[in-house]
């Protein structure tokens, strides 16, 4: 079998992937949480969205600089290898393959199922929701593993569809809210002033991390992107800037449909009520269907990264059985074995997410954590050595690209890590214990490979 992926995606797919992976469940899933943790303080919530968005854009721009210089099979792992060495790149790739990609993918499968259950009026925490989540996950895997071209076309289509409800809510909601006075009321009245503190801001910023995450996964297809050194940087910068504008517009637009109290108490129903209030019940239902499609589009993009996780290690002759995982099917031009292992990890983390967050008594006790947040903070921490090494090694770059942007990116990453530790405290420690367990398994394969030599 061939072990090389073909260049099959253009700039529109790359931009759609950045926008499509980022925009999805997060803005719907976390808008209510951000409003709750800030006590209904809309200004504090928007500040959180701005801080999270700024960190994303700065980091994306810095990686875009590296994207113009390096192109291989998995952007982030490539950058880590060039800047920090092969062992660091391997461990980062191992983390992304076993924890990062599959945790986010499993959460997206569940959120897609949750919105489906809200639309149908079903229980969002029971077995039916979990079964739908598993179905969505397997379907996304099948599309990506069997026909990557169809997956790419679906990504573009889903991106267009998912932007519609956000922009409509942002523009129409703002106009309606300014007309009926609800927007001004929501911005001037704070539901629970006691919660509007610095800690609330840190918690809210960590929550935005999930909503903004995903853009780095677009770098996983740089070996399949036409003129990657030119198109990937454009996609990263254009895509991330567009996401920030659309998110904040949507968040403000919601204030025209429901009061802060209703949004805080209604959870996922709060967004549905806002859509129905502004666009009528039928229009609100239709737009809510678009929301579900947008979640599935994000799931599709994340699954794309999942299926290539172990492949990106195997082509470097790293990890377990490289010869097996670097095989590419000649018919589908997909790394089949890597894809199968990817869906296995997704299934494992979906079950963990359910047992840790959706049952009355968590199955894992103190070792239960929200897989939609802490793995993302870990990836931000892993960027820091890459940015530092970039400043040391890239002597050909000008001062702005070599020092200013990487330093800003490092400060943003440190802020995200501090915010997570400050807001989640001991949960971070228990998460790190699980993280260490998975990483030790990865270290075993490094030693095993060296002992063979």
C-alpha cells in the first residue's frame, strides 16, 4: 500500500475547515455557561469572548508564520519537531492522538446528540442521548474513513449552513433587542452581582477555550492541501478572525430574544427560546436544525484530525507498530488502521465523558473532569516551548514575526493555563494524573523503539 497522502484540498476547504471546526457546538454550548458563571454580566461575558478570541488569533498567526516555512504530514507535530526536536514532537503527537482529538470529538458527538434531543423534547442525559451520540460519531468516522473528498465537501456545506443561524441571530436579534429595549436591559442589569468577580472572568475565559478550539486541527491536513505553505497561513488568519466577529455578534444578538434570567435557567432550551421568540416557532425550529447541522460539521472536522492522529506518528516510525499505522488505503487514500484506532479512542472518551459528567454520582470519583476544557488548556501549554524555540532558531524572520507575535502568544497561553488552574483548582491535579498515565504509555513506546535498535 502507498504511504503518502495526496494533495486534494484547496483554500476554500482549508478556510471552511478552520471556521467549520471552530464554529459548531461551542458558541451554543458555552454561551449559557459563560452567562451563568458571570452572574448574568453581559459585559464581563463579552470581555471573556474577546480575551479567548485574541489568544486564538495570536496563536494562529504565529503558527501561520511557521506554516509558510514547514509542510509535512501534521502541522503542529511538524512545528514541534523542527523547533523542539523529535521526542517532544512524538509526545505531543501522542497526546493529540490519544487524548486531545478523541476527547473533543466525543464531546462534539454528545453535544450534537444533546441538541437533537432538545429539538425532539427528549431527555438530554439519558441513554437515548448517549446512543445518538455514538451513532453520530460512527457516521462521521465512516464518511471520513471511506470518502475524504465527500467529507471535505460536507465541511464546506456545513460551514455555510452553520454560519446562517449565528449571523441571523446576531443581526436580527440585535435589531429586535434595540427596538424592544431588551438588549439595553440585559446589558445594564446584572442577575447576580456577587458572581461578577475576577474568578468568574477566568472561568469564563476557560469556557471560551472550547468554543474557540479546533483551528490547530486544520494543520493536520497540510500534506493534503494544495500549495500548503501559501494557503494554510491564509486559512488560519482569515478563519480565526471571522470566528471571533461571528461569535461576539451572536452572543450580543441573543440579548434581543430572552432575558438573562431565562437564558441562565433554560440551558440549551434558552437558545431555542431565543430563536423562537425572534424568528417565530417554525423559524426558530428551522434555525435550530441548522444549529444541529453546524455541530455535526464540527464533529466531521474533528474526526478528520482523529483519523490521522496515529498516522502522523507512524510516518516518522514512532509509536506502536509504525508499519501498520502508516499504511494508506489505495482506494480511499486514507490511513485505515490509524482511523480505526482513532474511533476506538473516541468511543472510550465518550463513555468517560458520560460517566464523569452526566450521571448523578460520577463513576470516576475525584478523577472526573470536563473533557471539553482541560485537554484544550494542555494543548495551549504545549505551544509555549514551540514559540520559545521559534524565537531562538528563526533568525531570518523580522522582529515582529520572530519576537512580538510569539511573545504575545506565550502570554496568551500562560493566561489560559493560569485561568484553568485558578478556576478549577484540584480538578486540574486529578486530570494531570490521568494525563500522566497516558503519556507514560507513550514513553514506553519510545523506549521500546530504542531498545530494538
